[in-house]
C-alpha cells in the first residue's frame, strides 16, 4: 500500500525526519513461502539468516546464462541441469544468485547433481541466502503455481483493503472531517504513527500511535 506525497508513515524514532515516502511491503518472507504445502519435504540446508527476505516472484531459469534472466527478490527453483557437469559453474552458482539479490534458492538435485555439495551450504551461510533441497517427487510446475497463488492472494487482499481504505477516506472527507480526523483514522488502520502534510494549504496533522508515545517521551520529543 502506498501513501503518496501527502502522507508519510514512519516509526517513532524517525519523528521529525522527513526523508522519503515509505512503501509498506506486503510480499511474503521466505519463511512464510517455504511453509506452504507445496514445499512439503523440502529441507533447509543453509542460509537460515536470510529467512526474513521477501519473495516477489519465482524463477525457473535453467540455462547456462541463467543469471541474465534473474530479478532481485525472486525465489530460484532449479535442477541445475545447465551447470551440473561444470564444477566451476556449480561453485559460482550461489555467489551469482547472491549478487542478483535472489531471495532464496531451491535445488532439486536427484536427477543431475545427485547431491548438493557441502561448499554450497557454506556459501549459503556466508551470504545469508536460504538454500533448500527439494525432494525428487516435487514438480517445479507445482512449486511455481503454489508460490504464484500465494503472491496473487496477497495482492488481491492488498487491493481489497486499499479500496476499502480509499472508500473510508472519501466518505470521511465528504462528511467534513479535518486533517486530524483523517490522520487518526489512518493511524488506527495502519497501527502506526501518521503525519499528514498539506503542502498546498500549508497544514499538517500528526497522530502518534499509543505504542510510539513512550518512545517519543523517552527521546525528549513531542510533536503536535
């Protein structure tokens, strides 16, 4: 959900520091994705420190030049068919994925690699890149569908909530609510502190969430 240049949502420690518009991410984390039923039987071998990375898509590229078709935030699922007989390519595989900002890599080794080398596990830990071993029974097409369905479900929920918020805001404004009322409503919906800046009429309204009030007082700040 984006609140464009008239609204800024921020944590308490950033009060008074207006640097950029914050975009709230609704993409699932790796830990959530690998909990989906389609990942049943998969084993996390390394890179556990990166389980909080967000997954924005899934990539099944299995060509020698796979790195040309990768995008940041994707989950990579592969059999390593294109590189399995090239030791140097196998050793460079995870470092290449890490450079591209891949969120996690899932390898189905049974058919080509036979087993995932120990150096890959070490690389995964070094990069904080979650490395999963997929069982021989898993179909990569099913994996794609499972991840895509979850992303679509979240996007649909986000769109629905965005429309609901827009409707509530429109109704509130039509009924004559002021900036303070709008800030309070958004704060309650988002569960965080909200600052609204009206650059046209040179007005502003701040609503500090209950959880942020003690933080503000400890820091000696209190803004109205």
